[in-house]
C-alpha cells in the first residue's frame, strides 16, 4: 500500500472525489469511460458513472468494485476505489491471478453530489431491481407507519415517535428495522422507496454488466456501503441469491464471518429489489459470488433518524435555510465518519476483502 496519508484519497465533495478517482486512473494509465447523468450536481458540476477496467476484456475472471449505490455513502467507496487504483501490489496481485477488475465509480452520482442516499427519482437503488411488468411487493408495515416515519413537521412530535416505539415494543426492533428499511413501493415521498420504474442508475448499470460481464466464467462483486454496524467495522454481507453453494464460496473467499440476510445473521434487514441480483440476469454464464462491504457509522436508529429528516426537507423545499443546512450535514455525517482513524479502518479492511476476492477468483 502507498505510504501517502490514507486521508488524501477521501474527499469532501463528489466533485473532489471524482477528480481523485479520474486522476488515479490516469496515473495507472487506464482508460475511463464516463456515462453522463442527465442532471447537474449541487455545485453545478457534471455528474457521471465513471468506469475503469484494469485487465483484458476476455478475462475468465472478473471482479467488480462499486461505490455510491446509496449516493452519500460514496465518500467511503470512492476513497477505497482510488486507493486500490494507486496500490501497485494490489494491481500486480490481480494481474498475476489473471483477474480483471472493473471499477464503477458513483453508481448514483446524483445522491453522492447532493448528499442524499437516493437517486434523483427519490429511489433507493438497492430496492429498485424488479421486473416492473409484474406486481410490486407490498410492505404493509411501512404503510401503517408511513406518516410517523416521515411526519408532516420536523422535528417529529412525541406522538409520531411514540407510534414507532410502540411498533418496536410490540414486534421487536428487528421487525421495526425491516418495516422501515426493507423496501416499500407505495410512498414516493417516503424513505427506502423502491420506485415504479427502473432508474437511470439501474439501466446504466445493466448496460455495463452486459458490456463487461458476459464473457467471464467467474464473477465477483464487492459493493461498498456505509451505515450499519459498529463504527469502522466492515461487515461482509452475502450479496447473492439464497444459495448454499454461493454462500460457501463467499465464506471461503472472505472468511467465516460473512453474514446473510437470509438466515438473520446480518445487521441488514431482509431486502426487496436487490441490485446484485442483476448479475444473474446479465451474466448468466458466470459463477457469481458477491458481498456488500458495509462499514458501520452510527447506531441504526440514529441513521434512520437522519434519513427521516433528510426526506422531510426534500418534501418541504420551503424549510428554513439554517434547518436545511443542519439536516444535510447530519445526513452526510451519518454515512461518512470524517476521521483518519475511521478511514484507515476502511482501507485496511477493503484491501483484505479485495485480495480475498482475487484469491477466490484465481482458483481453477
């Protein structure tokens, strides 16, 4: 790993993060293919999903490393991707193992720039991968709690919070988390909304998988996230179908502590509309193994409170400027711990996971 300070690869804005990623790719003499987003960023900057492939197009083994599925979480993921591009020993290990690496920077550049978890459609990208010609799932628990989750005024009243506390007391906190975060399709001005159509990010990612992942025999994926779990701890969450063989591979690559939403071992609730399932549709020829590398920041209900507040100001553009600024900073801080200690934890665990994937993909 480079002897330069870890913090130099992390940024304070999307524009800065994108610049560092592009510079790292240029220094590595790798081509960048940019897919321009239809909207501009908070500072008027161009937004794009930037793609760098390190390795031959016909490689039998491909590892995908993605950032900013949930916009504001990209501060972490971008720092990891930039560090990997700069790490000579990591790149040599992948090349020696004949593993091509595909970096997709800022799956959701809009949310990254505007400090939102969602896309410009207010959609949670990791709840948006459905066959929209079929009926969408219903989240009856969210329906019942919707007006308390994102209330008419902010801060929420005692009555609003009492509704959530009562649900948690009656059903358990895990069920409350699932009700709120599992994905919902009936409240477009709510949180964890999965949408009614594929988003721009959804469609662009599918095209990239069609372009890059249809010739490999083995496909790995590390999707970088923040929010859940103890601060700085990178939970390795199984990101495949509920398949015992794939889970066995994931634990062989990344260790026995790989968790799963299917057996309740993960800090994540069971989710609907998962992004990673696109790998099966767009690269059916490949044996697919993936994880979400989820770095902890705040306690779960504090993180959800930040999202509730952020959605409230999204729904109330006339909110006072000072309140908006405070809530936006709260949102950014809920998903990005801007300290050198946290950043070092992130990089060390990301490098370990990246090398684990290469070892797994190199097995013939």
